[in-house]
């Protein structure tokens, strides 16, 4: 999913406030990032759409290819509007969404997401005041959302600077490629490498994702 959310990159004028400080820190602490960061100097993390839309995209993109995710997203937006809202989703049953082209399980997930927003079981306006783990816990109460999905949301919607999504296969692939000569890497080994990146592990992860061909990045798990 990281590859899909990274499709929109912007020039440095729109970068998050912490980006330059983070890049300076990372290039001073890590020889791989010292090489990778200048290659993408004109690009950076760009925060994605409204929270509901971002979470819907994440749910649709779980455990499928980029092509499949885009096809499903197109079917979803044709049914619920270009910028779907909880209200527009809740007009449908899971059977109707399935008939529109969504897998049955994804239809159920999207309806539960819409229900949580509609009933204010999640409060996006409060997330800025909550730490990462508190937001993750609230999001994981939604059907279909696990830690990986919540961490992607922290990065690409809330812009949290120190998230290390060790469940993301693309990140592990990049760490394997750049730090372990392509050998398989465990989460423990990845965490050891990432110690030098704190408190900017989001930024390090972003540049490692960027170093991969997006077509090779697979969607993560929940």
C-alpha cells in the first residue's frame, strides 16, 4: 500500500516542517540514507486525502496488487462518489457494494469503517492530541484494520515523524536490499538497523520505499 500512497510526490516547497531536520539527522547517522536521500531531493512525503478516504484506500489495498487495488477503488468511487463519505457508503448494503465490484470482505470492512465515522466512534479532530499508540488502538477497533493499516495511516495521513512499520513487506525488502545484500531480514534485524533513525523513522522508511520500483512493492497485511 505504501507504493499507492506514494504515487503523489511534491517538490520541496510543500514538505513537512520536520523534513529538512530529519534528512540532516539521517544523512549524518546512516551511510545508506546519506546516499539515498539526495537522489530524491525534490520529493518528500505528502499527506493524503481526508481520513475517511485514506482509510478506505488502505482497506481496499490490503493484500492485493496495485492493479487490483486500483480496479477495486474505481468500482468503489463509481458507486459512492469520487470522494466517498460515510453517508454515501452507508446508502448501500454489503451485497450491493459487492455487486458494484467490491470483494465481499472489503465491502464489510468499508461499511464498518463508515459506521464508526458516522457514529463518532472515532474522532479525527482529537487525533492530533493523541500519541501514536492511542490512535492505533482506536483504529484497530474498526473491522479489517490492524497495526499495519494504522501505521500507514499515521504516516500518510497524520504525518507522524517516527513510525517504523515493520509489518510492511516493502520496507523489509528495501532494508534487505540496502543493508543485508539481499538476504532475508527479520523484524528484529530491521529494528536494530532502524535504531539510528529515531526520532525520524517515518522519513527513513519513506526514502527506503522510494528506492524501490513501485511495481515491486506488495500490499501489506492487516
